C-alpha cells in the first residue's frame, strides 16, 4: 500500500484530487464538485456537476435557485460511485442534515475526508458512521485539549427562564437543532424563527419523524402575551439587535468569544471537540492524518512519533475549469 502524498491538495477553488479531476467543497465553479454539506463555506453554486446527498441538494437549491436541477447527482449514503476512476462513498457526518464524510478509494488506499462532523447525539440529522481508512483528512476546528463541549441538554435548559430570549444562531443546522431541543426539553417555550430560517425548517420537517413546533416571527410576537418566547435570528440580525430591550440575549456557539456581552452563555457546537477527535481517530485507525479547517499543531504534538500528522498540502492555483 502506497499513500499518495498529493492525492488531495488545497487549491484556490477548494480541495482538489488530480487523480480523479474533481474538487471537494469548492468555493468557485468547477466541472466536478463533491459537496460534503450545504453550509456556505462548503457549498457554492455554478458547478457543472454536483455530487451530494438529497438533503444537501435541497438546501443548495433553496439558497441558489439558479443552479440547474440537472447539475445535481444525488448520492445515497453508503453507495459506491466513481469519478474518473476514483471510487467514492458518502457516509453520515452528524454535522447537519445530509452532511457527509467522503471516502475515496484509489489503488487500494482509502482516503477519508470528514468535512465538518460531530459525535454528539442530534435527532435532527443522521448520526455519524465510523469507517476505517488509511488516511484521515479531518477538520481541526476545536482540536485543543482545553475545549470540551458541554452536554447539549444541560445547555438548552439554561433557556428555561421566565423571560423572552433573543437567540443568535446559524440559519442552517444550528437553528433546527435548537428548535428540536427546545421542543423536547423546554416545551413551554414558544419558538419564533427569522424568515431566513423558515425554508430550512420546512425542509427539515420533511425528513424528521416528528415535525418541529415553531412559528414565523412577526413584530408583535415578542411583545404580546407571556414571557415564554425565544426568537431565533441569524448572526447579522443578532448583532443589529444588540440594544434590544426587555429580552435576554444568547448566542449558540462553541466559541467562547461569541459568548461575551450576552446575558446567557450557550455552548452548542456542531463540531467535534478534543476528546471526540481522539475517539474518532481510534475508530478510523488511520496510518496518516492530514488536517484541514483549523489548527492541527496540537494534534501533531499529541501524536508525535506515533504516526504522520501534517496539514494538507497546498498547490498554487492554476485554472482547470471555469
């Protein structure tokens, strides 16, 4: 078995596999794009062929209505397909609905690209699956022993207070996870969603066994009736409402810096923390690890002398397809 050191490299457009002539999560238009999930820093429009799960395709279509339907190649989980001789499987990543790890097989070597992933239980998305690989290509957003994500139920229970709450969160994934958590653990709370989240919630409802309970926000909602409302808003709206009165403010994130100046800290992350990464590595059993999306230096120090860990290689930009 020979690991190809430049099997996947970082280019300006995204992560490029020259052996199959395709990109993973490209930000600029390419011919073949394998998309791990629908967050804006991983999914963009303009590609000729997009390989992704059905849920990811629905989110992309919602946000980018001009992307032609015929450009989508819908790939079920645990289904083999090929792009120019490279075998590929998609497996659940547990990050958001439809999010996928991308396992690439070439000349007998298995390369596993995690995308963004989490191990915490989340009823709003497919639970992560563990697959062994020779090379693990992992995100390192919170790859630091100082980071330990708290229990999400304990965090959501912080919102069980007799006040209206302005809650900042990302429109896709986080907002739906919070809605489901509130529905289950704080059923007395009325969940109001920003209009930018409504389409995402409706897509989630089609996939969930039990539809979520929520309403679209209107200007009178937070002023009328009892103090039991939680208004979910995207980051830009949250920042513009900093001076809002008669509400408690919270922002759902794993980042400590985003908790500053809020009335309630709410540590809810959809990424793995340090212990999660170590456990995931045990399950994958890689011979080498390439790191992306974050700082992998602490991980490199932790495994020094055991096996190779390095940042993914970069390649200078050269136009391939526009």
